[in-house]
C-alpha cells in the first residue's frame, strides 16, 4: 500500500479555480510526504480550504507518479525537489518567488512567457546535445521539452475565478 501525505506550505499563488463543492481552490506549491520518509517539495496542487480537498495539477501528475514509483516501497529518508523532475513545477516555483502577489491574468502572462523562454532554452540545449551526439542528454532534454510543450493555460485554468 502506498502511503502519501501532503501538507500546506505558505507558497500560495493567486491562481484559482472553482472546486466541485462550489468554493474556490487556490494553486499552491505543497510538500507531498511519501511513506513518512520522503518529502517532495514544490508540487503544484489546487486546494480547497472549505471541503479540504485537493488535486495535483494535471500536467505534473504523471511525473509525480513516476517520482514516487522510483522511490520504491521502502524509501530512505530524503528531501526531493519536484522542480528538478518537472519543468512546469520548476517554472511555477520560479514565478511564485519572483511575483508572489501577481493576479491570475498576470500570472497567466508570466507563465506563458516563461514556458516559451524555457522551451527556447531547451531547444538550444537540444542542438548542443545532438552535435555532441550525447544520447542521454538528448533523451533528458526531450523529456523536459515534453513536460512543457503541451501546456496550455486555458486547458488547466479555464474555470478560474
């Protein structure tokens, strides 16, 4: 049985959507605790304080599952930065640190620009990786590009309030 807990941090973005209960969910960067031993920091999660429900931001969910599966059922005590495993989580963390009070529309603009800039950087890195014929570097860069290339703000925040 997988044991996952999460707890709230003080890193709350001014990005919201409507919860199934009808109240507002805010996007937060939370720490997910796995097997009472591993803290996975900066996981983007929508949280509703009214019905105490939460949901991991959909585009990062596969990478969170992969991260947990690589830890195994009996992991050693450790602290993991989710931003090192997921480009989108890393960008949300960067934008939150830089613009903690940005409203939804401004954060949308900043995130879209940050995603474009990161994709351009990764494409440059891909060129160097291909020139050096480094297969591992190419695969890592492709994975990182894949985490960003399909992200469309409106698809995940279309019912933002």
